[in-house]
C-alpha cells in the first residue's frame, strides 16, 4: 500500500446537532490504484498554544491555565482537545469526509478554559492519526496500519468557536460549583430577593474588595 495522507481543508459549526459540535472536513489521499475498502480511523486533536500571539486581555485570563507569562516558555504546552474514531467508506485516490467533534463549554476543562479566554485570531490545532486500512487486493483485501507519523495541522478561527457556542449557549456559559457552595449562593440570592443567579454573582463581586 502506498503512503496515505491527511489534510484538514476546513471546519464549521454544526447548526443542527443535539449538543455543540465542530465538523472538520478531512481530505484523505491513498494513491494505490487498487483503492481502499474502508479505514477504521482514530484521530487525536491537540491545541498548540505556543504557536499564536496573545493580547493583554487574553494573557490575563490565561494566567489561570498557564501561570505568569514569565513562565510561559515552560508552561505553554499542548492541550488535549479531542479523541475520536470514525469509519471511512470505500474510495479510490482521494475522498473527503466530515469528522464531527463534540465540544464542551465547561470552564473546568482545560480546552474549554483556553477557548473561552480568546477574543480573536486562530487556534493552532494538530491532528494525529492512527487506525487500520482495509485495502483492495487481487484476492480479497489486505490490512495495514495507518503510519504513526500521519498528521496534519489546521488553524481553527476563534470566530467559528464563538459562533458554535452562541448557537447553544447564547450570551452565557457554564461554571460547575460544589453542592455546598451552590446552596450558600442560593441562600444569598433568596435573602437579598435577587431574581437571577447573574444578579447574585454581580452583587458578590461588588461586595468583595478589589
């Protein structure tokens, strides 16, 4: 089997999924004339934060993730974004497939925290591939592994991420709290006759010395 290759040619925010989903458009090239019967493909996606610049507002928010900027030479390491598996149907030469990636807006997750801190620009991603290729042969088919060095890079526009989250969580986000903390916040909200959780948190922030 000739060398197989992967290229990410685009990404979009899925409009009609049950939960937030980015859809990566993946081009696969396998030049052997016999073609491919199927591929059991695995893909790992990593964020490469050291490959972009950050404005002062982003630097401040990313301190919670990477520490003081003076240490970023050591702490600005790749972040895990997704692990997924997908079946690629038969093709000869090249094909393009959609790769859906479920996304979380949980700010306890490192990738979610990173995305939420960005205002503009692009997010450098590295896509690493492995899996099993079932190729056509004169007698049935042959089996080979996707080489471990197969990878491609793509730059996800921050605007696409924000479009995705605005579809599912318009002008809002998620923050996980312990039950006892949530009960205390509930009591605080009730005692001050506040209508929303936003009002409770805003009042707490105002009452906290700067």
